[in-house]
C-alpha cells in the first residue's frame, strides 16, 4: 500500500514542479526580476523593507506572491481538513535559526528556490551555492542521526492558526491601499521596482501555495530524504522545476549561461557556497526550507509562523547592518555574520542533540 501511494505521489509532485517552473518564468515575463520569478528570501526581504523594517531603498515592495503562498496553502488545507493549528516547539530557537537562514540566503542572494531558478537561467554561480547547500544539509543530517530535536508541538486553538493568514491579508490590503508609511522602490531604483501586476503575482502565489501544500514540496526535505531514506520523490519536484524553467527560459530568451554579469548575483564562489551551507544547515534544523515554512504557516503551524518572522527579522538585520551581499560581492560584515551563524547553529544542534541523548 505504501509503495502504491508513493507511485501515485511521484507523478503529482513532478507535475506540480513543472507547473511551478512555468509560473516562475512567466512571472519574469510579466515583470519580476531576471532569475527571480520566485524567491522566498528575496520576497520576504522586499516586504520587510516595504513595511519599514529596513531602509535599503532598492529592495522595498510588498510581494503578493508571499501572501498568495500562505493563502493558497491555507485554503487548500481548510478544504482538505489538513488545517491543524499547532505550536510551542522551541519558538525562540526557531526564530533565531530563521534569522541566520535569511542571513545565509542574503549572502548568496537567494533562497533554495531561487538557487534552482538561477541555474535554470544559466547563472553558474549558483553551482557553488548548490554545493554549499548540500554540505549544509549533510551537516544537519549528521545531527538528526545524533537525535537532534526541538521537541514536540502541541495542538492549539483554531484562532492561533488563523492569525498568520489574517496578517498576510492585512499586508495585501496595505499593498493595494499604498498608504504613505509603506515604502516602495522608485522606478528603476532596484529589484524592488521590478514586479508583475498585483493580480498576476497573487494568483501565481495562490497556485504555487496550493501545489506546495498538496505535494509537501521542500528542497531541503528532498535532499534530506535521499540521504536518510533513499527517497527521491520530493527532490524530483525540484528537478522538474529546474527542467521546466530551463525550457521556458530558452524559449523566451532568458537563458544566459556564464558567471559574470548575472542578474542580482555575485561571483564569489566561496561565499556563495558558505551562505547556502548556512541556509541548508539551518533549514534542516527547522525541518524545512523557507517555502515549506510559509506553507506550514498557512496550515496553521504557529512554529513556522514564528520562523517566518525570524526570516523577516534576519532580512532587516542584514540590510540595516550591511550584511547582505550585492552584485559586487559579499561584505566584511556579512562574512562575519555567516561565521557567527555557523557557530550559533552548531551550538543549537549540539545542545538539542545532547538533550535527546539524556532523555
């Protein structure tokens, strides 16, 4: 029975990946930055800036894709009776890990999702990011085998699970109303000024959110499952995203292979690798990549909602203190923050593995 279920799930996951890859390329066609049809880290960073939590004028815009992802997940979870509010599993620790995952992503200039899209666009700098990402996941798997856990979560009242989706609706209202206290990147002022129309972005987010909820898509989970269980189905979803986005980019003339001159990217291979290694390590400790955290938050998981707030806090810290990379490369502050991040995550992993061993 389990094998039969797996056989049914795999084509669905691959199909979802193909659709998501097409949507990502379409979003670039409709106005999103090159190789950034979707980027959870970048879109959370832009939204954080639009809300005034950082002052980097080039990256300030409320991204409807994020709202759509959460609501798409929430709607489908409610429809399939999978909306199950839970939380209470080391929320402060998750917040801190989320911060450092974002710092790692902004060293690389993209989340695992964008890493795949950068490869599909011919940005070979992302190869170094992929290598680092895999190494980071392997570090996390090492601690999983040692018994790492953030302990169980607990059933919560429905209102607790609804809060985060409602917050996202409020953020969408702010985007549409555009009051004076919301910040928007000026035309030609940077990546924040490049975006598809609100309706297109929102619909794209709803579709991707629903597909990701249904298939449990997670790049970190995909690689982790291959290492731990020899299970390929989740990873095949991201392979499908890569292939469909690559074909779409070639058809539309967006495929530009090489290292130099890539959109919103730098050529420092070492720090591309280390940034994604930090992100991969942190995501294993959290139990999922940034995309998965948003989907889980939409399902009512308050621990994932706290993690998303941690990601946003990390974006604010990265831009307020000069940690984020640019097209010219990483900063000294950013390099120091990544090193500190590794130390913090190794301590968290070791402490929470030791507790498991003692119990």
